[in-house]
C-alpha cells in the first residue's frame, strides 16, 4: 500500500466511524472528507468545496454514498 492509499483508507475509516455517531461531529466529517480527497486524487493541494451549504443529514447521506461506492486505490 502506498502513502496515498493509506491516507484514503484511514480517512474512510474515520468517515465510517463519524457517520455512525449521534450527534455527528461535522468538523471531523469535513476534515476526513478533505483527507480522503487528498488520498484519492494523490494531490496534497486538493481543495474541498465549502460544505456549509448542506445540512447534516445531507452530509451524512453524501458520506454514506461515497463509502458504499469507494474502492481504495482505484
């Protein structure tokens, strides 16, 4: 496993943990999404769009959809 896959896998584990918590820690979810994007795109300068426009329920749905379709290292 290379460094990028490790970042992606670690972030996916954090995302799985955080979406199962009630109430969610929105900051932790957003940070894990950022690290996930860095690992997936193999780009340490990867930016994540502002997520303040969506509510917590939509964010959790987004993360769940992302995790259900994620293939680490692909």
